[in-house]
């Protein structure tokens, strides 16, 4: 019986390599790493109440914002600049998060996006971003991607990861609260 040709890279391998590249890029981009205890977890105000819980998520009682050590939430409007790995020029970025969802704006690129919360850990919140204006698939400049955010004091650290024309794209920045 003839031997089957070995398949190309498996999807899981590609994801692990891409995730490792993101971690390396974020590690080289952030000068100081804040311990997890100094970062701020999500509060009930951050929840999108219309979204069902993630499969396998244990049911726990949620404490109010003060129970998280008085930690501020990620809810609100944020702005700053993102730096794309391999590019010299940062671009403006705006993020709005409320109980109904989250939106992104890239004023310099004429793009906007809608975020869907994909999950969270003790220190980070993970989103999937779908570009609603200026999509690269429709002749614009912005691809869909993923966003990870975590509080660092009064700031919001942000990492973005996606692909465009088969190439990995990584961007990062620190946002300040505007509202």
C-alpha cells in the first residue's frame, strides 16, 4: 500500500508559532512588566450581558467593582498610538468599551471595527476585531484581527495581532482614558 504524503503544517502549529511571535514582540516592546497583582481584572460593568458564557467556564459569584481591590475597570473611552512591528510611524487609535460591546477607530487609516469579547484571564481581556469600515478585503487598509488589553495603573496596554496578504502583523501601544 502506498504511503500517504505527510500533510503540511498543521493549523495548531501555525497558531502556536504566531502566538509565540506575538509574545516575543510584546516582550520586546514593553519596557517594564507589571506584576499581575498590579493589573486590574474585569468588573461586571465590562460584561456584555447579551453574550452567553464561554463553554467550560465555571460558574462563580461575581463581586462588585470594590471587591476587586478597588480596581478600575476597562470600561470607557481610550486613545493613544499603536506601533506596528517593522514600521517607524505609529498611528492613532481609539477604543470604546461599554456594557453593550466595544468599538475601535483608526483615524489615520480611516478604519473602524467592532470587537467581540472572546475571553479573559485574571489580568487580560481578549477580543476578536472585525473591521466594519476600511476593510482590506474591500479595498481599505485594515485587516480583521485580535486584541488583548490589560490595565497598567491608569493606562490600558494593548496588543493587536492579525494577518494581511499571508503576512503576520503585530501592533502594540499604551492607551490613556479619555472619558
